[in-house]
């Protein structure tokens, strides 16, 4: 059942969106260990949402649909702020002190950055609450089977993002500081675009 959940989770890693890009960016700029601190944060939040889906959070969203709208607006604003922070950081301006999205982030600040970003991403919340809950209902899992399946899905997040982190760290020695600054700027634009898309998207 864990393997089945792992396969399901790997198929859905494309939903990571900007999270995957940020892990890659940090691995290139700051190395594997720093990027892995972000992976740990994402895995913890995914585990929280996956097991919340098992506990029935999807029914809560169905009962109070206005919650989705609040999450969408809040999450979009957070993504835009992080995007602006990444762009302004290229010019030495710190919009969000202590939350570093730019070159040479330290493990602690990047962990909390990714923790906040993943927690506030409404697509992550609604994705696991919706898609995962639907999958559980379709398969008619027993509670123990659901936990095993969920553990496999969490493991898929850890494996996929660790692979991204490792591949990014391999490029670390060959990437110039100028390229990293350009990458920071691009990541900022992507985050802003994703934030605007999130706020406009019907969920």
C-alpha cells in the first residue's frame, strides 16, 4: 500500500509548481544541505495536509466553501510577496527580513521560508484535500490502508524534491553569481505570476 501511495504521489509532483523551482534555485545557489532543509519543510506540510485529508478536511471545505476563497486570496498575496522579495533581493533590498529566497540562504531561514510558503499555498491545501480525498473514497480504503497510502505519497514528495535538490547542487560549482541573480529574478517573476493566477483561479 505504501508503494501504491508512492506511485500516486509521484504522478502528482507536477502540482508542486513554484516549490520545485525554489528548491532547484536554492540547491544551485547554496548547495544540497540548504535545499534539503526546504525539502524537509515541504514534506512536513504535505504530511499534515495528506493526513488531514484522511481525517476528512475535504468535507469541511465542502461545508464552508467560503474558506476556499479566503485561502486563495491569502495564498496569492503570500506568493506575490515572496516573488517581490526575490526580485528586490537581486538589488540588495530585503522585503521580508529573515526569509531568504536569494543566493546563499542559510538552512534555518530557508526551512521557515518553505514552511510558510507551502502552508499558505491554497493549491497545495485544496489539492490534497480534494484529489487525495477523492482517491481514498474511490479505493474504499480502511483507515490503516489510508495511512499507509498517505505515507507513500509523503515519501514521493521527499524523494522527488531530494532528487531535484541533488541535481541542482551538482550545478553549484559551475554556475556564476550573475546567473544566480538572473535565476532569482526569474523565480520572483514566476512566483508573482503564480500568485496572480492563484487569486484568479476558481477552486
